[in-house]
């Protein structure tokens, strides 16, 4: 269990609104709960191959959908064991993976989630607590869960899965490079297929984030598990005009009054930053359990009193927004313009694509909120 994140004497000024108080929650890190949470959030519940709309200006989008459909058709074929395999109890053949490389907002996650539902067939099992043939997780979420479970237990749990879908695959440091290489090597040898999306080509993994050249052997070993599939295109969210301004107080107040106070969580910018540094990344789904609407007032640029922790705060915020987005929460944010949320130097270094994706998703969610105020 994670420690409570709202200690007395912390000096944090709270919003103290009615509704769900995230600051006093103790997110659940029980392994079974972590594993059963690995499925698409509400935003992607209706996503399927049939409603993926490829941009005709980028043929790789339609080609990518076709390749994934073929991949899933092959995976879903019933295995008929031969007499020899029954006699000698041969292990399942080593699996392969597909790696979808492309910019953010080109539909990679749509394709990934479509594959998830295609494996399930008629839909999610009636009881999500039961074993499922497919799991979906963000890369950082997956690495955090492996850390909580320990490598042997994680390998055992995921080796029973037919397909593992990994969104936003990236190598941030030597630690998760080794972790990912060991984990994927073990589960794929045992028969688990893997689909991954990333904003980075396989050969450029880790560049700008750590001294990747020293770990090229591990990175090459990792990428041999995948066939790369490039998905070209432009960010679909920018096809229409999306404001870079968050809600004004005049917009925020009527939005709040429309929310059910029993499922609304509100907090201030400083509270959120302290919360994200205190909560284990694997516990974000547990932290947000039961939340339908999230309000953050007076959002300020991502900083921390200790200089060394500043970008750590920003990266944790990015992962938090990814989870909020995937869960389909209604979001109301006030404060700084999105152009000023992350320091310029952050947006020019190794994590630039993470920040750009985060800003794109924040703009989309804020646009959805504004539209809801006029309906």
C-alpha cells in the first residue's frame, strides 16, 4: 500500500471541495488488482478496426490496419497439436511481435485497442476478474507493474496471455532497457504475442535520454522480437482548431456545477504535483477508481522546489494525463496556457514527444469540456 499523500504540516494549501479527495487515498498495489486493470479505458470502449478511418493521404494507415487484422487472424486460429507435439509435449513456438512506429495522433492506439477487442471476439468477459487472453498497458505502467510483482512472477503472469498490447513503448534509462529485454524475451519465448506502439523508430530507442550507445547490444536484442510497421500521418486532433488556453474561472464554475459531486475530484496545482511524486506509477488506476470528473485549478508550470526533481514531476504529470485520457474522465483545468506548461528546454530534449502528446491530449480534452458547456 502506498503511504497517504497528505501529511499534516506539509504546508500544502488544499482546495477542500466536496467529492472525492484524492489526497487521502491509499492506492491499491495488490498484484491481482494491478493485473486485472490492464484493459482499455472508457475512451476506447467502442474502438474497433471497422471504425478506424485511415487518412487516404497516408497509405501506410490503411496498410497498417490490414497488417494488424492479418496478424490477429493468424493469432486467433485454433491450434491443432500434432501427434508428435502431443507425444513429446513440445512447448508453444516462440512468438513474434509487431512494432507500430509513428507520430502521435495518427491512430496507433486506435489500432492497438482494435487488436485487443479482436482477440476477445464477442467482447469483454462478463467477469473482468477472470483470466483474459489479452492485456493492454502503457509501457511505463507495465514497467512499474513488473517492478511491483518482481520479474519471475511477472513472467509467469504474462506468459499465460495470448496477446500483450503495449502503448507508447520507449526506453528511458538503462534500467527499463534491461527490464524490457528480459521480460519480453521470456514471455515471447513461451508463446505470448506482443503488439507495441511508439513515437520512436526501433533503431532510435533511448536516443537523447541516456547513453544508448553503451546499451546497443541490449537494444538490438530487444528489437529483434518485433517486425517494424511505420504509420505515417499528422495529429488528427489538430485537423480542427484546438485552443491552447485552459478554462477560465467563468467557464470552470458552471462545468463543476454540472458534475456529480460523488464522482468529482478537485485539487490545486501544487497538490497535484506532490500527489504524483508520492503515488507509485503503477497505482494510478487505483488512485482514480470511481472518479468520473477531474478538476485541477490554477495549473502552473511543471516545477519542483528541488531542481533535480523538476523534470521527474513533469514526466509523472504526463503519465497521469495519459491515464486520465485513456479512462475517459471529464476534465476541467484552469491556469497557465498549454504553451507555458512545460519548460521550453524539456520540449527540446529526449522526452519532447511525450510532452507534445500530452499537450495534444490536454487540448483535446479541454475542447471536449468547452463543447459540453454548450450542450
